C-alpha cells in the first residue's frame, strides 16, 4: 500500500503540530507561533563529568536517516492511471513557511511531517555530530521514501536518485559518512541490478562508499521477508558481502486499521517494534538464515519486540513444530538469536566469512545483529543475556537521528552516562557497541579500525574506568584486554600496556 501520513502528526495540515513531528533540533522549541526557533545542539549536551573517559570513545552511529532537499518529478514519470483510479501518492518536498530552511514532506496531497535542515544538510549534521561526539554517521534514507508499492519505472528512478545522493555525500566527506542503499523491492530483479550497480565489479570509480542496504520489514501486505521470491536478493547480498539493515515502516499501519493504530502514536510506539518482531520471526522460522548462511542482518530499535517474545516463540517451536519449525531445519529461535548454531560448524563459520574474521572464537558469530536503540538499560541487560556470550559484539550504536523518538541529541548517551550499564557491560564491550562493532558489521576496513584503536589507546585511565572495572585489580584486566584489542599481543602484561599518559610502566598511577 502507499505510505500514508502517520498519526505522529495530530492534524494533516501544512502547519506541523508541536513536538513529535519535528526533527531533533526543534523538538522542544517548535510551535505554531514561532517556527524560526531552530537552534543547533549546544556542545554541552554531553556531560562533562568524565571528558577524558567514555565520551571520547570513537562513535559510529549506524542508524541515522537522511533525504535530499528535493526529489525527481515522479508523478510526471508515472504512466497514466486507468480510468477511475487514483494516481499514486508520490512523496513530495516543499519549502516550509517558517523561513528557517525546514521542509514540509507530503505523501501525495497529504501533509506528512516537517523536517529541519539536519535531515538533509551535511554541514548541519556535521556541526551536530561534533557537538555530541559522534565521529561517523551511517546514512540511510527516510523509510517513507521506500515506495515499495509504487509503479516500478519511477520507483527505480527514485531508488537510484536516493542512492546517488547518499553516495555523493559520502564521497564528499569520507571520514564522516558511509552509506546504506535503498532498493525497489517490488521487483527483485531490479533490486539485484541496483545492488550490482553499487557493489558489483567493476566497482564505481573510487570504490563503493555504500557499505550495505536498508530495507523495510515487509514489502507489501502479502510479502514478508521469508518469501521465496526474495531468495535471489539474499544470494546477491551473500555474493557481494553486503550487510542488511532492517527498519520497520510504521506509517502504513494506520491505513490498514486507523482505529487500532491511528491514536496515541501507536503505530510508532507499538506498531514498529511489532513489525520488526514479525520480520525476525519470518526470517528465522522461514529458514532464510539457514539457507543463506553468509547473510548479516541488523534490526533497528534493538530488535523491536522480538527479544521479549523469544521465550514464547521458542516454546511454540518446541510444542508445535508442525506449525513453527517446518522450514527451520532444526535451528530454533533461541539458537538464531544467540548465534549458537554457527558454533556447531558449517560453512557460515569459516574464518574469512565476509570480513567478520574470527567471530567463532569471540562468540559473536551470529547472523542476527541489533542496534542499541532501546531507551532502557534494564532491557539492554536482558537482551545481552539472551544473546549469550559475545552477544555485545553484535550490537551497534543506533540513534535514529535526527528524529525525536531516537536517542537524541546525543547518540550513545545511555551507554556512556547511565551508571547502571556499568553493572553488566565491560569497558571493552561498550567501546565495541559505540564504534568497533559497526566497523566489523559493515566491513569498513583498516582505516576505520585505526581510528577506533587510536582513540581507545589515547583515552586516559580515569577513576570512571576503575568504577567500570570494579577496582584496581579489575583495571589490570581492562588494560590488558585493551592491549589485546589493539594488537599488543595475548601475552602483554599489565605493566607493558600503555594507555594515555597516566599509567606508568608498573601500573602504579592507575588510580591517580
């Protein structure tokens, strides 16, 4: 179905409502009487309690959205409708009346939302990244632009335009941005062709700046991600070593049932996590991950509702295999989520599996990854238990920038500042989530690894690290782990490791 205006807007009018319809910078300021009150995120949004500690870790935000400031005239490219049929409601961008550079998004003739310059302007984004300590953003399109139900010809043009727009930004600022492509998934052949255009051989001039793809949790009402017609897409992703980021749609739910999803922002708050859970259920129960062992798939919003439903789904797998386990080839949902079926051996566990080298040894070798956008440290702790040993290595930082339902204004703030996270996540694990894991998931290469390692090495050993580790003895373990992470060797001793300027050769200044 066509994307429709969501009920995160209270009224489908050219004047956006307060609060939830705007992007980050004006979330708390915008109102109908003062649409010019758009301020950049101040540099004080990150706490200065520990400026030399976790806030300085290298950060890659895997989950951010961007759009161009204008779109092709897709309506003019669409074949005439049959008599009596409504024209397809293509997305359309119009300058807002605020005069501050914001854009009003329409779907057909219906107002969808107002976005600020940080949703399309690279300079604004970099300013806000600098202010909040984010080093790199992974750019993906705004999901309302997927248009999976649109006429194919213009949909292909739209996907190419969006991908070329993101590629141009990434080429202009290669140290700040990498990209995820979008595909016209209403046609798998066209999607595979776009995949090979971006990632195939010969590579685009200068190499591909796209590092993966973003897709929705479903294609249409009748096509979930386990549909056999998508198998050529999954095979192409394996062949090209292209990781997949799955994002829910949300905007379509009120169209299906307005009474159920149209109030209280329900399609966003409840519907999106349910969409993600259903997609994960389809991919695992449908045997897609077993048939395509080279796939790496990351799910937005911490996997949505799937982790909380895992026990129920596992019980269904156990008690009604005739309904749940028909296509699963003996691999249950718990095994999929933990990645433990990969520990048993098989082609998906070889050491050169698409740049994710050595993950069997670390315990992080599962195909299922998630982002960190959970808003709740207790939920994060639960999810880590369900992911099992090494599970933290399959979580990447995600903020949903620049939209207000994300972790804004500062991506990673919960991991950096929430005291309770220190109970169950080591310093090394948090550093991985903030940056290192995305380097592996997207196979970003040695240049990004060196930036991550250099930042980690130069962080001072402060009192905050001792709290994380639990004391001076545990600090020894933290420093030695860091030494292994940076290639100092498995046998490096505490006294041989160097971190910043505060640690002497005997480790005596670790508390000072």
